[in-house]
């Protein structure tokens, strides 16, 4: 099969190779997917970079990317043959595993695969995995969402978009935030209950929607920058669920959080409980089927241009996801 890989970490143009690798065979509990598209996430780029949070690879070579979409063409022991021939999206292909989705074929545990609904393109399917599962964990790790109030910081980002959609579909009131006022129109189109673009604006929206009580959840993309504001936004017993930070050692407003008996939940996708992943997949699939969860696509690169694709994620020039198209 055609695939892209690296054998050491470093700049994309220096470490990536593209060529032929053996086609993987599914083991027990696994499916093999003939991929049409591979989704590239910031975490995929960081795993390839010499980055503080990226563990040294334990494999002779790494085929990158965890997310993708295509058609199931083989199954391992213990997996229903009814999967064969079905369109599917997947995640966790390259989570503690060597052969991700930057290849014509990948094998993935069955619990990390969702059936791709009719009307949902393979391009969109390749966007669902890491963002959707991270968003689902941020929302549901601390209980049901019905009647809750949720602040989604950076709601037009990949995880934020999924969090806003999943929270609304689960019966929550959603306040979405963006960094620029000119993004408010697009945010309202996403279906949030309130759109806000600055700290005081967010605070006013939370107080207005909750009668002054505060938000039950804050889904946070910039924990270092927003921790003080998040502490002010929280209701007693609320949760900040953070999946990213600019500063790797951010300061924590301890007493404001302690007086609210707050929970700070830090989210590392690769280590989510598999039961949490199993619960997330059908909710994400249903949101995609209902056309509620859709991603803008900034660029689609061929497999041979994987270095350029990674650079487009590192230095984005347009909003939206970056994908690889796999050869037929």
C-alpha cells in the first residue's frame, strides 16, 4: 500500500517519506478500512515535531494521523462480517499504535469506528474523530447535560464546534465564544443560545442565561489565558474541562475555584477511557447524520504532499480542517 511515514521526529520536509509499506491485517477486535481521506489534527503535528508534550516514538516507523474515513474491507476475529463494505469513520488509528491513517489502509479497534451515514461525505467523516471525541469527553465526563449551561471557548474551532453542537443536542444551553466580533455571525449560525466575543460579554451572557448562578461547564481551549475568567464564570460545583493551553505550566486561581468547589478536568485524548470513546461514537455519528456537525475544509492535499499538509496545520492561512486524499 502507499503510505507516508517518519522514522524520527523533526521538521515535516526533513522527516517524511512516502512509498510502499505492507498492507496491515486486522487482528482480533479490529477492522481494516480502505481510506479515502485522512484528517490531520494539531496533535498529529506535535507527535511528529520535537515537542515538549510528544513522547518519543516506540516504533521503527510511524504512519501518522488518528482520524480517517473510507470503506471497511476486512475484519478480525470477533468482529461482525456485516461491517465489510460499509462506509465508516475512525479515530485512534495512531494512538499508541504505529500505523495511522496517512495510508491507503489502516486497522482500528471496532469501538473506535462509526458507520458513516448516508449524506455525510468521506471528507467530513475524516474530520470527526479527535475533535468530536474530545468534545464529548469534555461535556459528559461529569454527568448528563440536560438543563446545564455550557460555555464553549473558541466555539468555531474543531473541538469547540463539536462541543457546541453536542451540548445543544443533549439539552444544554450553550454560550459560544470567539476572539473577534466579525466571527459572531458564523457562531450564531452554529446554533448557540448566545454568542460572545470578549470577557465581559461572556460574563454578561452567562449571568443573563443563568439568573446570576454561573455556568455548569466551561469547555476551554486556552486554559492559561482564560483560567481567571473561567473561575468567575463557573457556578458552584462547576467544571472547567480544558484540552489545550499555551503555557505548559499555567497559573491556577486556586481560591476562586476552591470556594466554588470546582473541578478542573484536563483532557488528554490518547488516554481517554475506551468506554468513554464507545459512548461518544454514536452521538457524534448522529450529529453528523443530522447535518448539525459540519466542518469547513481549508485544504485537501494528496498523500505525496503530506509535508505541505502538515505545514498548513502548523501555519494556517485559512480557517478549516486540512485533509489528505489517499490514492485509489
